[in-house]
């Protein structure tokens, strides 16, 4: 009986694996693009059922349309600015990092402060995972540097023989955020000065940021037109 159950499981699993291989590289990579940062949890589950390029193209076309006119252009503009001002080193564009994802999803910050620090870096978030310290509103505009200062920060951080990292404090007032964040937020994260990889200070902060991302993604879906 057990071997029969295993055979039935294999019978249903193999076709799924075969269908998954029908996506071209263009669409296999799409879930990792800045546009896909705006996918909700429900849409990610829906994407998991896509098995060929025709379905992928239809999904993406409808996905973009739901976000209203100018969505694709806005994402492209935010990616351009994130890459231009927040990239550290030459290994990874900032739009493929956590700080870039924040900018793409939330737009230009009210204030951005960065500080080069030296010493031991305690990475408690999973490697490669997204996360940040997210706090409620408060002192907005606390003398934070503009995003244009990031290139100078990266140069200052290149100190031979010592471990250094950049600590970011990214502040948003609540006007452009979902209602739950109407008082504004402050996001803290750290980045490696050589690779540009960034991370959260702890798992709780990572969870908070994931919740923020989901709220922003859901809020961006355009309202359905009246019948």
C-alpha cells in the first residue's frame, strides 16, 4: 500500500516538474525583478501555477494593468535612481538589494541618513533574507543625508584592514503609505561596504518589513472600475 501511494505521488509530481520547465528564462526570472516586488502573497501563489510562456505573459499583463497607468514607468524610474545613488561596489545593483527594494516599493524617502561604522557585524537575519528595523513615526527630517551622498559614503567605507559597514536610516512620512503606517516609519538596515549586500538587525525586524511590503503591494492594486 505504501509503495502504491508513493507511485501515485510520483505520477502527479512529475508532470508538475515537467510543466515548470516550459517557462522560458525571460519568465523564470520575472519573479525576481523589481516589478514583481509588488506581488501580493495571493499573486505569488497564483504565479506558482503558471506553467508556460502564454500563461506567464497573460499574468504579467494583467498584473501591470491592475496597478494603473504609469506603473511600469514608475518602477523603471525608481530602479534607475536606486542603482545610481545606492549601489555600493560593482557586484550588485542596488535595485537587487533590500535598500533598493524599499525605494522601489515605497518611493523616494522623506529623509535618508547613512553612517559608516567599524567593528563586529552581528547578522541575525538569514543570509540573503530581506528585513529591517521598522518603527512607528516620529522625528521626520532629522538631518539625514540625501541619496546623492551614498557614493561618498561608499568611498569612506573602503578602509583597509578594518571591518566596516554602512548603517542606513530611511524615513518615510505617512502620506503616501498604507493607512496602518499613516504616522510614518523609520527603517534601519546595514550593508557590506564591499559587496553591497544588506541585511536586517534581527528576525523581528525582518517580519515587520515583510508585513510592510505586503501592505504596500496590496495598496498598489488599482481599484476595480465600477460596472
